[in-house]
């Protein structure tokens, strides 16, 4: 029943023509096929290009330059030149430019969302949500730009004063992933520009169109040439481009969002010139349902938390632990919701609530995790495979629920980054906290309980940077976003976010 259900739904993907959908973008100047350096639209010196593909249809929807080290050096030089004047602008001037950019992003949100769905696959409603979420960081940092406060520290020496001031770190290299092609950029660039830094962005090679459209709007907002630069390149050129961005002495900071493995590589490279780093890396979030939880609420929140962006979010629930006393009730309630609410299809098809995976690499990983879990004794309750009808036509995987999954298989120990939902059984609070913390990463964690004392105990015991207690949602502009352990360092958004782009300077002043 499950297989035929979802096969029927996925048929929608085939009916869509990606190029026809692209043609519906009203403002065609938001479809940019060149990189953006020093305020100009440029090609790669090599004149090479890479194709951008709709992951739901595998149709090519455009191309961007395949740049290499020489092109990146030019972008860094432009950012360095621009920094000399940008750092002297007032917080208020930067605030006004960011606000203008925000207004243009908001005014063009429908076109930006459509473009995002076409290159990333997420349902249009989710893409619209991301554009507004991304914009909220530009709004937040347009306000924070005016608040680069320092301190006056009481001096131990009579007749002396000690002043602490904050200054922009300089040129920032920004490297972002494919899963949030807009917001992962605005969350960094908003903070960097507010602080007075200039940037060189290298977006994911799968999703550069959303990033380039943001540059077009930044240019229209009047953000000066060289303040934002964006280079595009293929997977093949990525290691060399990444090496340049992380070792060039003119770059003073690297801000990366992506996997822990690549984060470690980039941090190692950045250490050779002692750059500051912010690392927003992978997660493996536990989602715990205690025996005193509101079961229906927990199931509804898990649906969102797990399957948003087809499970390709760094904070999505990865391991679901449910107390023995409510296990069967919860699995029943959740499985019913998955069947009723999740409609697989092209993100631009009416009624689609879950799109394809973004890459073939991700799809293969998810399929392998299911096979290994089943080989170790797991039972697939729902889904568990690619829908047969779209074989070779798009990176779809059925929303999947599993039980009896071992604690030692990759689905449990590693980040899945796909629409798999393994539900484990536990019997005590101590046991579940030990199992929740038994991974090397610590980004987000969620739990549901109506006991106030337990809420504090568990929230404090989880080794993560962000906790959702009785909610599966955590991120917003005023809240600090980031992880602990191998999920990285630094915080994005919030009143702490701009500090990652500011150096602290002491001025010790003798008045006598
Ligand atoms: P990834 O690490 O493979 O790639 C991330 C980006 O780095 C991509 O643009 C990629 O092309 C680039 N990259 C890869 N190798 C590079 C190199 N040698 N030099 C320079 N750049 C390089 O990750 P992914 O699979 O694209 O994205 C998913 C990962 O991102 C997941 O682990 C997810 O949890 C994580 N993520 C974390 C956050 C967060 O805020 N903590 C947010 C979103 C995604």
C-alpha cells in the first residue's frame, strides 16, 4: 500500500518542465549566470562553466562559471581594496544599506523562492519560508550594525583609562552548503557587513543561483563594489578554491557551514595563517519523547523537524527515542501523520510537501543506511526505497520510518541528512541521556515532557548547542545558532553573532 501510494504521488515530478517553471520568474535579471566580483558580473578566466540541475527532473536550468585559484585571488584583492573604505563607514550607514537590501529581498521573495525550488528541490512554501528566514538575519544585523559597543574598564593605575573597542576583522571567506542556499549566506553576510567586514562567498556548486540573485539585489541596494564578492566553481575545482580562501594572507577569517569532515580540513588549512574561524557543522540530533509527553504534539512537531527539506537540515531530528510506556502509541500516531501529510513531488507541484534530495551522493547515502540498518535487524514500517516510477528521473526517496534499529549502525551513529526516521525504545531518563550524548557531534537536541523539573534537568544534560523543549523548532534571528563538540564553534544570529566578525582592541591611556 505504501509503495503504490507514494509512487502515485511522485508521478507529479515527471509532469513538470523545469525550464517552463524557470520562465515564470517575473524579474529575469534575478537569473544570473556569471560570478560577481568587484561589483561586476564576470566569467571564469578559463571560460569554463558548470551546469545547474533541477534535482527533481534532472533537467539543466542554467550554468555558472567554473572558476579557479586565479579568479579567487582577484576576488580577494577586490574585497581587500573595498575593506579599506568600508571599515570607515559608520554603523548607521551600513545599517541603511542592509535595510535597503532587506527591502529588495522581501519585494522579490516569490522569484527568489521559485529559483530556490528549481535548484534545490524544496517545496515552494518551504523556499518562501527560507527567503523570509534569510531576510530576517539581514533585518537583525541591520539593527545590530549600530551597536558595535565597546567598554571602559576601570584601570588599576591612577590617571589612566582603559578603553576596549571593537574593529572589523577584515576580509571574510564564506563557504556554504546546498541545503539552505539563501539563509546560510544571509546569516553570515549580514553579520560580516554589519561589523564592517567585506566578503568573498563561495556557495555550494549545486545551488549558486539563489546566491547570485542575492548579489544582484545587493548591487541594486547600493552596497559598494568589492564589499560582497561571489565566486562559483565545480566540485573538481573546489579543493583548490577552498585552499586559496583558507590560506591567502589577505583573508582574516573563514566562516564555513557544512559537514564536520570538510570543516576539519578547512580549519587545518586556516591554521597556517592563524585565521579566525566560525564552523557550523553537522549534527545528529536526538528527539526524545518521555512517558509524560503530549504524544500528539510530539508527533506533529517531529513531522516538521524530521522531514523539512526532505531531512536535509543540520538540526533535523536524526534519532528518535520514545519511552517504552508510550512507544506503540507514538509510533502509531506518527506513522499515521506521515501517511496523511507527506506528499512527495516536485517542489512546484500543487500540494507537494516533500521534495527530492538535492544530490545523488545524498540519495545513495540514505539508501545505503537503510540497507545496513535492515541487515542488522531493523524493520521498515513505511517507505524505505526510491520510488520506482521515477528511476533515473530525480533524486527522490520515500519518507521512511523504521523500528528495531541497532545503536551501532551508520543510521544511528552518523548524520543521515535524508528522510529517514529511526524510532528507538528507552526505559529511563539516565539511559536516554547517555544514548543521546553518545555521539561526537552536538548541534541540536529536542525532547517532550510535561514535568518542569525534568525539562530543566534534560535541557542542561544534553550536550548540544541548541535545545527544543516541547518544540521541534529552534532557529530565529535573535537566537544564537551553533553547536558544541564536533558540530563546531561560533554563533550566528543573535546579539552574539556580530562578535564573530569583530576583533577586540585595548587602548590603555595615560592621562598624566
Ligand atoms: P559539505 O561539507 O560536503 O559541503 C559544504 C560546502 O563546502 C559545499 O559548498 C562544498 O562544495 C564545500 N566544500 C567541500 N569541500 C571543500 C573544500 N575542500 N574546500 C572548500 N570548500 C569545500 O557539506 P554538504 O553535504 O554540502 O552539506 C551538508 C552538511 O552541512 C551537513 O553535515 C549539515 O549538517 C551541515 N550543515 C550545518 C549547518 C549548521 O548551521 N551547523 C547548516 C546547514 C548544513
